[in-house]
């Protein structure tokens, strides 16, 4: 069973800056996924959910829960990469099901950009 532990999170602002500077991008359906290789030995997730796009805290928190759960289910498919998920202005038009489907497509694209080394 995969867990989403503290080590799977990106907490350091320098790590976020590195991802924003050097990242490969995948986007669509209200989300943009930025990825860059890391040296920690496992994939990590960072969230940058804009208050401008989702004004209510309960909606932002719901989205974060969906993203974290989706990442948890797919983390074994990823190489050693840092992933930052950003929102876009059209995120408010998406239902939970649409978000799950969009994340599935994005994770597939990320997996093809960064194939896992055996």
C-alpha cells in the first residue's frame, strides 16, 4: 500500500524555485504539471493552488486532497522527479470526476517524459 508521507512532499522554497526554472510542462483541464529530476531517490509532490482561481478554502482543500490521493496511487510509476501542480483560471469549471480524469492523463504524460529507470 502506497503512502503519502512527509518525505513525499516538497517543502523547501528553493526546490519550488528550481522546478519553476527548469521544468518540463504538461497542462490542460485547469491544471499545469511541472516536473524536474531530483536527487532524493523518490518522487515528491508540491502544490501551488492559487487563491485567485479558487477563492473558497474548502474548494482549494478539496482539490489538494484529490491531487495528493491521485499522486499517492501513481507514485510507484514515477522516476525520481519533483512534481509541482499549478491551477489555471478554468479550474472552477471542473467536477471531481473531470479532475481525476485530467490527473490520470497528466500522470501518463509525466511517466512518458520521465521513464522510470529499472
